């Protein structure tokens, strides 16, 4: 099932807010379409997250982004992203460390 980040029904009725931890489960396809996201907590990607191809400007913000069984795609060699894409991580020295084994 394809899901659009900005649509509440993709999230079961409520968009994630600042500080929320997000886990995207395997088998879902997400389109990230927010010009400016809140600063999420930890975002675990076990799915496909693609920046919306025709968006002029997108900014994804989180403390940590962990990609385990998924992909975070901002254009491809065949179809480059034509807008301005930005990913900002806000974890710092005091942030917890994460170890993700190669066994998925």
C-alpha cells in the first residue's frame, strides 16, 4: 500500500508530531511530501521512503534516522530530484548510540 506522509489516514488518523518516534514497517511505500517536517525523535525505516519527485522543496528533520530493511530515496540516476531536498539530524553527543546488526 502506498502512503503519503502528509495525509493523516496514512498514519491511522494522526500525523506524527515533534519528538515522536516513528517505525515504518516492511512492505509499505511512503512518499515524503512535507516542505518542513517537525523534528521527529528516532525514525526507523524498514520500508521505502521516497521524496516526492515534483516537490520544489522538502526538509526531513529527526534526531536519528535508522535504515534497516528499507531505503530512503531522493531521486535516482535516471530521474534526479529536481527540487531542493534537505535532511537534518539533531542527535548530539549526549544522544544514545544505536547498534544495528547485519542480521535483518
